C-alpha cells in the first residue's frame, strides 16, 4: 500500500498570530452573506418532490371516475402497523359498474399508525392505493389524523390507468367469453 | 427654538441631553440583538426572522421591507421580555441576584456620558464644537474606570445565582476582563503620548484625540490606525475580550457552561444583561473609532470642517448648527454600525477559544506585545519630538 507522509511544518509567524486565517475565514463568511439564501421559505415555497416519492397513502379513481378499490382487503392484511381498516360493501346491481361487484363501504387509514412503507401500494391488485406527494400531515386531535374514504379520494384524485381491466372483462363477457 | 433651549436651567438641559442619548442608545442596543440574528442568518445562508408583522399596519406600502428585516420581531421580542413573569429561582441570593443586572446596565450606559459623539459648526467662533454629555479632561480614564465596573455585575450574577455554571462563568469573566484590561490600557498610551506634545497642556480628552487627527498636512490628517496599527490591533483584540464577544465569550460559552453567568436569569433581567453587552460594544467601538479612526471625520485627510466648508459654499444650510451636528453624528453612527457589524461578522466566523488559550493569549502574547509597542512608540516619539 502506498501512502504519503504529510509534512508537518511548524507554524509560521503569520500563522501563529491567527490573523491571516481569521481574515480568510471572514472572507468566506462574507461571500456566504451575499450569496442567495439556501433555505426555502417553507410553507409558501415547497421543495420539489422526486418521482416515486412515498407520501401519504391515498385512494385513486380511474380516468372514467370509477373507484378502483374492490375492497379485497389485501392492503389491510399486509399493512405492518395495522393502519388500514376497511368495511367491505356491495355495489348495487343496477349501477353501471355492477360487474365489479364489490367496493369499500368505508376505508380508513390512521396516519398516526402509518409508517409510509408502501406495502399497501405494492400489494394492491387493482393499483387503487397510491402513496403520493403529500408529506405534511397535522391535526389537533387523534380523530383528525384518521383519513376516511372521502378524504382519501380527495387526496388521491385520478391517476392514468394502463389496463381498464374491468372494462375489458365486461366486454369479453358480453362477447361470450366469461372466463376472460 | 435654539434660544429657548439655551435659556433652560443647566440641570434641565443636561437631563434632556442625557435622556436623549439614552433614548438612542437603549433601543440601538436592543436592535443589535435583532441585527445579530439577521447577520448570523445571512452568513448561514438563511433569510432569518422575517415573518412577524403588526396586522393593522400590513396595508402600508413598503412595510414588507421592514418585515423582511425582522423589525417587528425585535419589537415582539422586547414586548415579550417586558411582559414575561418575573421568576427567581428559590436558591438564589435575592438581593444580589436582582442587583446584578442593574449593575450591568448602569455603568454600560454611564460610560456614554464621556464619549463625544459628534460636533457642530459654531458660526460665532467659526469652529467645530464637540457634542458630548460631559466634556471632561480625563474622559479616556473615566471611560476605562466606569466600563470596568461592569465586571462586578458578572461576578455578582455568578455568585448570587448559587449554582455551578454561573459561578464558573463569573470567575472566568473576572479573570478575562482583568487580563485584557491591562493590554487595552497599554495599547492606548502611545496615542496619548503622541497627542500630548511636550510643552503643551497635557490632556486625556477624547475630543482632543479626534481633533489631532484632523490637522492639515500629511501627518496631521493621518488617522492613528495608520500611524499605530499595532496599537489599534491590540486595542481591538482586547475590546473583543472586554465585551465578551466571540471568540472570547468565555463567560457565556454555552457549550461548556450552559449559559454562563446568566444561566439562572430570565425575562427582563436577562434582557438587561444583553442591553449592557451591546451598550459596551457600542461604547467600545466608539472609543476605537475616536482613538484610531478619526471619530466623526468622514475620511482620513478630509476633516469634517473642510467638508462642511465645501458644502457650506454650495448651500449655507450645511453650516447650520443642527444640520452640521446631524451630519457629524450620522458619520459617527455609520462608523459605529460598521464596527458593530464587524463584531457580529467575527462572531459568526470564528470558533471560541478554549479558556486556557484565552489566558495564554492575554498574558503571554498580548501583554508583552503591548508593552513592547508602548516602549517602541515612547522611544520613537521621543526621537521625533527631540529633532
Ligand atoms: S386498496 Fe387495493 S388492496 Fe386494498 S382493499 Fe382496495 S383493492 Fe384491495
Ligand atoms: S404505507 Fe405501509 S403502513 Fe401505511 S397504510 Fe400502507 S401498508 Fe400500512
């Protein structure tokens, strides 16, 4: 292994007075002083969120406005801190999306429990639950910190859908291929 | 107006003058704490306190600039300090505990009496008359004497708090202040040796020092910082130590002493310590500017008299005593504010010395240096004035 011995010279007179060092330090700080500020004025200015950021978990709708969650409860089972509580419900047979059969009646995520692990997003077969950009949650009571279904859809909004799996299924059924 | 003022009894005039000076100095000392926060923020790349605003003033155009500068934070801080509950820990010696902050403020503000802070054009005698509260012949000595009383407040605070950290802070403060006082006093002696030419009347007056820096000619117009750079340097270093500023803020060093001598203090009592510290800084910088940087004269080789003479040629209003006084005080204040800024700038640049380093620097470096400096200038001045 090659290494270099650093030569340690005794301090020169100028160095022992500290003055040149102090002046160069002051030069550095002065440069900092006139440079633009490095901090954000936080609540007004927000940091850019990188793609793939795991913020607050939310429920999303597909571009047709259908709620994607089919209340399979996989996310409820996988959630390590048991932050998710789902009450499954039926979709009424006269509804347009009746072929989907199930939808959550109530869907609650307790943000005091959630650890932002993203497992719910990973496990969801319907791509219905997404961890999105919201990173700052606050509230005055414990109840406020539980996001109910309405709030979850508000936060989630609509995300593009690559598959339209239920539409395809319905089309296949109508074309006489029930096992699609 | 002027005639009316000069017809008032002397005691009333002096009281008004004194209150006027204090009314300027006290808020300035408070505003310094704000400036300190702002300067530290800028150096660290932050905007600093810039949010507070009085809601019913928010409509005034341009007020957001004041808001950005944190002016309302300063008033809010001050208000908070006045309104806070006055608590004293049960273990302290109540009498001395309350006395200490007062002893800190009183000498700090008293020194101002002896510091000339400007001059005005007296049309009757066609000369500049100094503006000072007490025009005494020993003003330099008086400033040193009264300013060093401030150390008692630190010792008292440390001792009366009846707890370890303040006690250590008080001990350190007294040791440090005494050590650096010597070098400080020795470093100003060459100035007075030079100012008091043999045969003339001896004087320790600060006004005299300012006037001698405003004489005609190459040597006469030279500020003493050019003539005696080493003296100025020693004085400045000692000044940093005397005002307990970084890198010499041993008495407070929060890393090892929590808060130092004011650990047990809160609300207004604590605020008074800080007003005292900043007042010391102001007076110290004023002395530095007077001794070494020409006081209220705007530039070396350009005394204020000459400048006012030129301006008076353009518009006679500049020779009005009030206007010329305001100009002189303005120049002096600008120099002071610059020097306070340097104090803060240094504070946020340098790390703190260790206690033994402070002592070593004071006794083994600065003191011999200032003695050598004194001997050198004594000999040099003797030779120059002999020839
Ligand atoms: S969000 Fe996804 S995993 Fe959770 S219940 Fe709905 S469909 Fe199932
Ligand atoms: S991100 Fe993790 S902890 Fe939060 S709800 Fe989803 S699975 Fe549960």
